[in-house]
C-alpha cells in the first residue's frame, strides 16, 4: 500500500491522522511520530533537512523520531540532542 493510501486508510478521527511530511495540509498535533526518518537521506541535503524540520516543528508537546538504518542526518540529530541535553542538566 502506498504511503498516501495508507495515510487515508488510517485517518481514524480528528484526533489521529497519518499524513506524510510532504502533505500540504500537515497540521500540528500534541504528539507527533516521524517514522523511518532515515529514508530522508535519499534526498538532497537541503530538502532532507527541510522536511525533517517541518515534521519536527509540528509537535506541540511530544516528538518521537524513529529510524532503523545508519543515517548521516540522524547521527547529526543525535549529536545536537546530546549537546542540548548536556546543557540542560
């Protein structure tokens, strides 16, 4: 099943939706889950960062980013999060 078809099939209610990051009508939510973020590495660097930023900034309270393969973009994100975490302790 394609991503857009999957998103349409699993839009359960006003409280739960599965849009793609590229969706022009992506709305913010209390909790945002970004699945397979490692796949952004297949895009141009600027485009990958833009899409990750868009997805991450839609979370109002909680953000979860999942990936399961080596990814330069995810390594950079981990380093940034570690630096921020060490400053807040």
